[in-house]
C-alpha cells in the first residue's frame, strides 16, 4: 500500500506574501506573482497554493479571481505553524556579488536565523544591497519550505560588530583554532567568516581578544569564503542545531 501522500502535497507552489495571513484573508498578488502563477504554472480560478508571510506560518490558499496582471487569493487554513530555527547568526565579510548571493541562498536553506554582513579591511564589496539579499532569501525560503525568513541586518564595521556581540562567536580562522566540533555548544551562537583576502593581523588580534570569541578551524585546507560559511553552518546545524 503506497503511503498516504502528505497533505498538502509538498508539490503545491509556495509564495511569500507581505499580507498578514489568517483564515479568510484576501491576498492581492502583484503583476509578477500573478504572471508566475497564471502563465508559468498555468493556475486559474480555484487553483491551490501555499502562502507564508514570515509571521503566521504556512497557509493553504485558493485563487479567487484572475484578471489581467492581477490575481486575488483567499487563505483557507493554516497548514504549518511558524517554524522555530536555531538561534544562529552568520556574520560574513561580503564577497563578490555572485558568491554573496550563493552564500545567502544556501544559508537560508540550511536554516540560519540571521545574516550579518561585516565590513573588514580586505572586504571587496563596497556596497551590499540588502533588498537584493532579501529577495534571494525569499526565493530560497519559498523553495526549501521555510515559513520564517532569516533576518538580514545592515552591514556593520568589524569593531562595531564586535562591540555589539551578545553571544559566543565561532571565529573561523584559517591560521588555526579549536576543531569546530569541539567548540560547538547548543544555544545562541554566531559564526564569523572572513573575506577572500582574509583578516589583517590587527583584525585577527582584535577578534581573538574579545571574551566571547572562540577561534575555530575548518580543517587543514584553505576554503573559499563561501565554502567556509557553508561548512561552518552545516556543522553547527548537525551538531548543535535542528538536524540532531
Ligand atoms: N586570505 C587567506 C589566505 O589566503 O590564507 C584565506 C582567506 S579564506 C579564502 C576566507 C575566510 O574563510 C577566512 O577568513 C576564514 O574565515 C575562512 N576559512 C577558510 N579556510 C578556513 C579553515 N581551514 N579554517 C577556518 N577558517 C577558514
């Protein structure tokens, strides 16, 4: 006997909406979303999909009206409550745009709670477009089934980031540190990943002098910054996060 298929089927399209969801709530879709559902997915009146607003969990919704470049949906019932994710912040020195986009997408899929761009001496990216990173996080959340979006903070200079630190910081240091697996403890944490060019010796001293900092090694090889971010977050989720 085939297992009873999960309801709602995981295959239903998922959309993030900025309208607060509740039973009977009406959601007006913008032209881009209406075009996606209507012309790409060929959904019409009566069609079903899943919505989430990052606050009220996931809801089954039905297409009520379809007009040129516009669609109205009605939320029918909650299908999943808002998820709880491990309280981990990924602090990273912005890298080249494509790599930063990739890092944000993967960190969202892995379940990160917060992303904190940290500007360092050797940071290549002059400007970080937060709206752009938010839209990448939304797409990743729609795809991987998240109901809560990661918070993306405005960039901070390294000294300001350290000054505001309120939790253990796992400092990924390619010059050496404790094996990550030994340094991980359940509970709130932050992970710091440097730029392609690495931290300057002065920055490294400043970071290591901070009482909340634990320098960790991600193994004997020099990883690209985006690989280091993914490796550290994966280890955190497996050993101290919600994969246990
Ligand atoms: N500039 C450095 C070099 O060429 O020696 C490499 C920097 S690495 C490309 C970028 C960042 O990834 C580092 O600042 C560090 O945070 C992290 N990283 C890379 N490999 C690592 C390792 N084996 N252990 C800990 N952190 C690592």
